[in-house]
């Protein structure tokens, strides 16, 4: 798994944090395969990166609908070039 995916996850959480505050971190903690340290702004993926990314986007979409997905896409667009194509879920393309 590339370091780029962990940066993408962190960028998504930080973008959502601007909107929903600490709730963004609490919701991200619910995603299976994702370990977080909110105080240090650190993320670690313990599973399939594509599945974890997809689950994270879905977790935010549950709260705020499609708008959350667009926020995720916009936040990570510059970082996608650094990740492997097969690591990026459809929700972020």
C-alpha cells in the first residue's frame, strides 16, 4: 500500500473536519481497517486501501449525502496522481 493513500485519507478527513469539526474524526474512527490518531492527525490503513477509502467516503455520505462525496473528491483531486489507479475507488474518480 502506498503512502499516498494514507495522505488521501488524511486529506479527506481534514476537508470534512472544516465542515463538521471533530465529528469528522469520530465518523472516520467507525471505518473498518482505518486506525487514526486525531490528536496527531495520523492515519494508518490495515486493510485493502481501496475498500477503506470507499468506506470512508460512504461514512461521510451517510451524514451529509452527495455533497460530502463532492467535498472528498475536490479535496483529494491533486493527490490522486500519486496513488495507484487500482487503489482509488469509483467514489473518488
